[in-house]
C-alpha cells in the first residue's frame, strides 16, 4: 500500500490537537505537545487516536514532555489496545509559525528510535502540518530513512475547546519562562539561607553566574517570542537586579537595552544573554579577573 494512504485520523481527533494548540497559544503564547496512538486495522491502515496532553514544560519555541508521564501513557494504552503492531505518535504545535522540523524536533524524533518505525506530527494554528514516518531499520538493514507524508483527515466536526481541556492545560502545562523567574528568586534566597553563603560570593561562583545568565536567557526568549511586552521585559530585568542587590550578592549589574521594541529585538538577536551583564565598577572587575574562574561554560 502507498505510504500516503497508510495513516488517517478522524476530524474529531484532528481538531482535538488543534484545540490544544489554540489553548496553549491563547493562554501563554506557547507550544504544546502530547502523544497519540496509531493502531492498524486488518487492512493495515493506521488510525491515529487517543489524543492526550501530558505533564510538560513549554515556551514559545520549545516543549518538553515529562518522562514518567510518557511511560505511564505508553503502559496504559498498551494494556487497552493489546496490539503488538501499535505505534505511538509524538505530536506538538508551532502555533503561528510554519509547520516544519526544527533542530530540537529532529532530536526528539531521534529519541523515539526503535527496531521498526516511529511517527511524529507537527501542526500550526492554520492547520498546516507535517507528518513524518521514520524508518529506523529500512528493508531489514541498519539504514535510517525519514518520509514526510500525508495524514488523511476523515472530516466531520470542527474545533471544540472544552472547559475540561482548559482545566487540564492549567494543571499539566507549565510555562517555563514564568516558572523560571519565580523559582530563580527562590533559588537565590535558598542559596543564601540554606547554604549559608557569605555576602558577595554567589556571583563569583560560576554556577551562580550561570544561573543568572540562564534567567536572562529565559526572559529574553519570552520577550522575543512575543510572550511578554516590552514594559514587562524591562520590569522583569529590573526585578532580577533588585533581587540580587537586595541580598548583596552581585558584583554585576543587568544592562537594560535601550530603544523601541524593534531596535531591542534586533539587538538581542546578535548578542548572548551574558552580554547584558556588566561589572559594577573596575575594582570588582579586576578582583574577578584575578581569580581562576572558568567563564567558558556559556560558549
């Protein structure tokens, strides 16, 4: 049978995926991901169903499923279908972006490598998609082949976002950028009190320096993705600086970019997050550079 006729999905299940994508974009401007089953009938046609989202962490450009939740999903549906030829489909959304396979997507597809084939689906809010069949042992040989093919949609219904879906989204999908800003403040305080760190050493330690840079990266990504406004972006940077200053652990200051939204976005495209950090004065700079600290972690 031709590959482009081998896989189908009911319109109800298709719109369930699109509905999840719409919720994630409306609530957080984020991507979202989940799993589905692909069960073959007696004619060898695979029907994709059992569309679910799992516990996950998301941003506007990335989505990551919780490993334990993936295992639970696979075990549950293996017991339900009891079909040794059933496959799982990793699906995710690109909201307003094009439907394409990013470098991160390619790595996730690679993670589903097995002794036969795996399935992956990416959609956007315009209902454009790419559906990939990855053959890991082509023709019995150790040759990997990937085909983007047709997913036949058996159309009948329309998009339908239910209250239950909204409740599940709120429970299972964590916005990484928002969560990071919250936990980053807690981590700074925890390092101070729980580990009894002395004044002004946290940012001289490369781990803490890395944490600050990672925090900056999260906020920059959120702003670049359109998840937060320019005033919110600047306010968040100021809040991070206030946290550091309040505990007297920072020899650095966070530089808030100047200009309008377009100018700042263009500037951020050509710098690393750590370039928004400057030494507060020459004394701190000389003191830091005299120490044997490894700052190459970021590169």
